[in-house]
C-alpha cells in the first residue's frame, strides 16, 4: 500500500473511533461524573502505554524533547477532551459529532496556509453537508453543550496545528509522546475526579467496557495514530480526513443509539465525504506544487553539494 494511502487509512480509522466516541462518552457520563470518566480514560491509557513501552519501547527512556513537547500536547489534548466530554454530556451525540466537524474548516485557517480557492469551495461543500445533516436530525437552537462543542472544535484545530509544528524537524517517537500526554491528562484530572472514584466500585460491566473503549481505542490508539500520521502529512490534510468523523458519528448513532437515518442524513453524509476527498486532492496537489517550486528555487550549486554530501 502506498505511503500516502496508508496514512489516509490510519487517519480514517481515527475518525471512525472518534465518531463512535460521542455516543460512548454520552452513555458513560450518564452513569459517572465527567471528571471521573476523563480520569479513567487517561489513567487506563497511561497504564497501557507504560506496558507497551516496557515491551516494545526499545533502549532508552523518554528524551527531554519528548517530555517537553508531550506535556505541551497533553495540555491541549486535555482541553479538547474536557470541552468535548462536557459538551456531549449536555447535548446529543449527533449534535456533538456534527459541530466538531467544523475543525476541518478551522484547521487550515489556523495553519495559515495559502490554499487555492477550490479548497474553500470543498470546505463549503462539507459545511453544506453538516447543514443538511443538522436539518435532517432536527438540530435545535444552540445550547450550552453545543457551544462547548464549538469551543472544542476551535481548540482541536489548534491542537492539530500544534502537533504538526512541534513534531516538525524533531525526532519524537509517537508512542513515547503519547505516554507523556496520557500521564499529563491523568494527573490533571485526578483531583477533580477524586469524589467520584468510589462510584467505580459499583459500576457495571457495560460502563466499564465503555470506559475501556474510550481509553484504549479513542485514547491510546487514536493519540498514537494521529501523532504518527501528522508527522508524515500536513495538518490541513489530516484535518480533512478527520473531518469524516461526523459521518461515523451519525452511522454509530443510527445503528446503536436508535437515531433515525433520513434521506437528508444520507445526502449530508455524502456531501461531507465528497467535500473531504475533494479538499484532500486540492491540498495534496497544492502541496506538491509548493514542494516542486521550492526545489526549483534552490540554487543548483546547493543541490549539487547536498547530493555529494549524501
């Protein structure tokens, strides 16, 4: 499988698990307080990271750069999750998945990339798809949960750009970086979660399964996969692929949450997928032209010297 295709598949897998996370998180927060859900989500992921590192981490511990950058990304990722989790606790899973899709429009804006107008037309198609999905599911006037999800979309876009910037030109191992992020999140939510921790002893198997899914798939796997993929592509392209998340949220809500799939819902999902892949192709072509122009602008003597040095 070509490298670009492999990266795309990984990012789409992240979109799938994150799309399913809204219904999972909403159900879990019906049984437990939000800080408790967040703490368990991070703590289990941190323990799993430690076990994987012990088995496959190789020689050497965390580097100073991994500790510093991982802590920074841990703070921004925790901000995203606290906004998302409180947001989905006060709105529907469908609303949450739809509103967070605005990340795909906000990411290139925050990234400050001079993209062609066609990219923004593609983003407009995605937004039109969100609008159709909203009308298909009868989205009510924005409430507190909806506004929290809007804030989460802004912070997540900033986090996506930050991941690309702090990992550029640095030798940062995704698993080690994720371990630091999970440890930071667990530390941040320990005290707020403390009053609700005794309730875990009375928590049923279904809720524990939801917590483990949020920790290991929506947390550990998604964090590692996102960091690995963004290191190998642009934040804008990653944002576009992750922009299919509301489609998966809709499908999971329909299949498992009892939400009704209408013709408008199908049309909205089709518009989002179409806009996502159109925008992806525009961004890829634009990035290729920019790289070619940079190579052409490099003095011949510099290119020759670099070739001889290698």
